[in-house]
C-alpha cells in the first residue's frame, strides 16, 4: 500500500511538472507571436506614416498649397503623428486635413491622385495588419499574456483620402447600430 501511495505521488508530481512545462512553452509561443504581430503593426504604421510625410512635402511644394490653414493643418498632423504615434488623435487630424484638401483641390492633378491612391492602399494594408493583430490579441488566453507583456490593441485608421468621411469625433459619440433600439430599463 505504501508503494502505491509513492507511485501515485510521483504520478501527480510528474503531471504537475508536465503541465507547468506545457503552460510555459504555450506562454512563450503566444508571447512571441504577439510580439511578431505587434511589430508588423508598427512596421505597417511606419510605412504609412512615411507616405504621410511624403504627402506633406508634396503639398508644401505646390504653389496652390501656400495657405496658412493648410500649413497649420499639416503641422498639426505631423506633430500628432510624431507625439501620439498611432491613435485617434491622428485620425482626427488627418480627417481635418483631408477635408481641407478636398475643398482646396476639388480637381486634383495626377500627382495628388497618385498620392491619394497610395495613401488609401497603405491605409487598407495597415488596417488589415491591425485587424489580424487585434483578433489574435482578443482570443483567450492571448489577451492575458498580452496584458502581462503590456501590449495594447491597435487602433484602426478609418479615413479614406479623397472622399468625404464621417467626422470621427461625432462617429465616436454615436451609439452602435445594435444598441440603438435596446431598452435599458
């Protein structure tokens, strides 16, 4: 009977050790995949941000763009992109700049059209990478490991250049469609 108790104790300890090792490797695997996806988001944002800087240079070089309002909006956008990196403040400043550009250049030339198409393509690419990261981030147990590693969800950039967009401030205050007809009492 004493031998059976000893074997049972060894069995329980070995199960515990195997479980601990398995959990450790699972955490390492999830952590490295989260870091990899987060780097992809950061790199995609950097490419997009570089194109925005290129846009600022192009607009600065155009003789039609010499307006204090446009220069102020470009400086604000640049400052927010540098200081806030990727956040809702960037979306708001880009919304304002896009709105002004549409008024200032109602019939854009080829260089601006190419820039608009390039920005929209990079925006779609960034949002795709951010969605992939956010979906992986949100699943169990990944979000626990992400919080432990101090990672945050990526934001989505929902401005479409060259088109009229919904004001992001108003949009953020609206109730989602599913919540509009819900009785709260």
